[in-house]
């Protein structure tokens, strides 16, 4: 498996590269965004990405990646505030690890992200999903409500797909956190999940049309037929 490591701390790169190679991964190291752009190709299967880089922000590079690729991205950064973490996930990252990096945790998270990616919802492969007054076009990552396009963040879009795929079934909060974000729940807690659900509701529901049902003490359920 080919992993691109975008990090400018040379000492950290040496340690991470050694640990990753020991686990059987092939590492493509880049110290700047410009270098990463030149080295990135279709053989890269996961990107480990620092936020603060000499020639720009890893957030910007992640957003650029998401316009042309679905390759998994894990941020590795010293920015550990909740706002930073939520923003990173919103723009399409699959996980977020804070420094100092614990090698065993990093390896575990890489495996978890790849496992989640291999078990993506089957509805992603269909052309159109219609549920109530909501239409999802997975191949275009587009969502419409009553024919009008709805702008969702990457995290909101993944949450919508997960709920729709499990329509009529109650998903516990911990299940949602595990399937969409951090496998250990270290960064995304239930309060943050509530915020995501609230934001999604504001974008796809009206007073007369509710799609997501909250079952107190249990979790959430998509009510409409698909």
C-alpha cells in the first residue's frame, strides 16, 4: 500500500517513515504542498497530511484533493482545537491525529480508515437515490431538495448517505461516530455529532417535512422510503 506523507519536520518524517515501512507500507514523502502536488499519482492510496506547511495550508491541499480524488486523508497536526478538527472533517478528511504522534495509534487509525473505505455504502454506486423530497446523486456528490441543490459539507454528506442507507433502522450515536469518523471516539464526541445532525436537518428539512427521527437515549433514524 502506497502512503503519501506530507510533513516538513524532517525528524518526524524519518520516524514515521521507519514505522510505516516496518508495517509493510511504501512511503512517498513530501515536505511541501508543491512537492506533494508533483508526486501525487493514482498509486497513492492514503495521504497523511500536516496542516502547517512551508508553502501553504494542508486544509487548502485537502480541499484541492477533494475536487479530483476520493483518496483517504488523515490530518496529522499540532492544531488540536475542536474547531480545527471539525473543519478538517468538514472539508473531506477521514480522520485527524494530533501531535505528538503515537506510532501505534497512527497505524491503528490508518487501518481503521482503510477498513471503513472498503465497507462504503453500496448506494454510492447507484446513479440516483430518491427518498421523500430529497434526491441524492452519489456519482456527482450532489443533493437536491424539491429539485433545488443543497450545499453540504463532506461530513454532512457522508452522514446523510449513512442514514439513508440504513433507512428505517435506528443507528446508535456511537455507531455513527465509528462508521464516519474516529474509530475510538477520541475527537468526535456525541455533542459534536448532535451539531452535525442539527446542521443537516436545517439544510434538508422543513417544518412540514421531517426526514430524521431522534430516538432519545438511542440514536437517529431515516424515516422515508428509498
